[in-house]
C-alpha cells in the first residue's frame, strides 16, 4: 500500500516507518550505530498456525504472530489484535512502538505485540473462544508474567483476555492472572482499565491546551474513529466543556459546527449507524481530517495522515489516540505548519500504563479503587507530557522526536547496564 506524492513514493509500511522514526531521534542524540541497529529490529518474532474446529464441523487453520522487541528494561508488554489485515511487519512495528511507549511513561517493560489473521465479525462466540484459546496455546511458551504480558487491541475484548488467561493457567496448572491484562474485573482486571487509553489522551490534551492559553470551553474537537478510545475521549472532553463537532467510523462521519448531540450519536452507533444521524450532517473521513477545529483526534488505524492530505489539516493540536496514524512525511508538513502533534507513544500510553497497574495488582493480589488508578494515571501522563515537551524544546525538535529520544536513552542505559552494548 503506497501513497503517491510529488517526486517520490511514500512508504506506508509501519515497520519501515518506525525504523525511520528511530533513525530521526537517534541522529539528534548522536547514538552509536550498533545501538540503533539493535533497536531497529525485534529480538524475537514467533509465527504460528493452529487449527480450530468451526461450528459446522469443518476445521480451519489460522495464522498469527507474536513479536517481542526488546527486554533490556523488563518483560515485554503489548496487545493482541484480531484483524483480517494483520501482517508480520505490522506486528513487528507495533511491538517496537510499544517499547518506546513504555519508555516514555517510565514503565519497567519492553514492547510486545501479537495478532491473528481473522475477521472476528464472521466468527460465532464459540468460534471466537476457540481461536482465542488456540492462539494462546500456540504462544504459551514465550509469554508469562515474567516474560511477555499481552493485552487487548483491535477487535479483542476483556472476555477474550479472560479465555486466554484461563488457557495459560490450565497449561501451567495454577491460576496466573498476571499473564495478561485488560481482563474482566472478577478475574483480576483493574478498575479504570477500559477508559485508560482515552483518559490518558485527554490528560495530555489538557496540558497542550494550557500551552496555547485555551480553556476547554473555547475548544472544538473532531474525532476520527468512534470505538472505545474515541467514544470515551468524546465523553470526557464533553464533561470538561469541549464541543465535539465531528465523529466518524469506518462507514463515514457526522459533522455539526454547533456541536453534536453525543448521546444520540452513541445510541445510533450501538443500535444502527452513525449515518442515521441525518443526511445533512454527513461528512467523509477524509474531510473530517481537514476540519477547522482546535483538536483532531485520530483514533482509528495507521496511516490516515499522509503527505497526500497533511497540507489540508487545520487543527491546532493533533492527539494520536491510534497507533501510527501519521507518516514521517506528513509529520514534516505538520511541523512546518506549527501544528502540535501529541505522538501516539505518549498520547495513547494511558492504556499500557493502567495495564501495568493491573499487572502490579495481580502480582500483589491487592486491588486499588478507581480513584487511585485514575490519580496515578494522571500523575504519570502529566509528568511524561512535560518531560517530552522540555526535551523537545531543549533540542529544538518536535514532540514525537522528543518522546522517542526519552525512550531511546532509557533502553540504551538498560542495555549498557546489562553489558549488551
């Protein structure tokens, strides 16, 4: 998949993109080339295939991957996605972004990521359970509370995490809630986990707004992607006084410059389609990105802001709730336009932060209130935002490069302490 740009072809391969991002930040820091080369490739990638009996009695073989990027600081950590377009390069890239995400917020983890090539919408509940258990059986040798801790991602749920945790526990012969996060509360999940990605993103947005001297009441917001993160971010920002003027999903979006009726949009998303909101309010995903708003939140998939559309973007702040929504070429254009981009590895790090809190609670077998979780999350996100902002200012660079620099320095220090480099 490529986007045509003037004079060149822009790569949209996420593995190549993250490698370019590492190169950019490493060049500013003047890191030794051997350190950079280690970090540009995952330490371990497992490709698996496993058979599942379908409801009609047939047997289908599924393929999946688990990538573990770097474990110098601690066990690897990251989600599992169920999606028809999962590729090894995508999983490798996402595991690398997870390393840098954990580094930005100071978690004792490296990055991991997994995926199964499937369309969960085409599977019955029973088939989904058998795929979930089959994948965990296939990767069980390389995961565990001290090795690699998976979590939910695109099209995976707390229930799927529960099945996977149960399968791992059966294999080991004892209850092991710490093997996976994002579980149902009753079997070791953490309060606040479901809202954590959106809540963490909102904490960073509030800090960026303060820099611009704006209050939430003066702020308009457009959100591309109306899944878990997008919806919860819309609710939280509305509570703070922001005006949500546009939201969208894969079928298209709705826009009202006077502000959307968010409760009605959420009802339609659950019961019918966002597009039933009214034909006069329809907007394409591409046009939503170009709206004249204060905050744009890409909360869908990778590569939605590219060199082909970056010059159309008019938002003052882009907060990346999704992973990898902006290509390096687009980044350059946005920086030249003076748009503040809160990068994915910072903006959406709330999810892995509360996953870390869940893991800690599992290991202690002692559980916190939702207020404690949210307070600890706010402290982490606000501190991390300002650490990135200060480093970016010191080196006269953008927030994404600043975020990568913080993580690169942490991982380099850990590898040196271990004697790897």
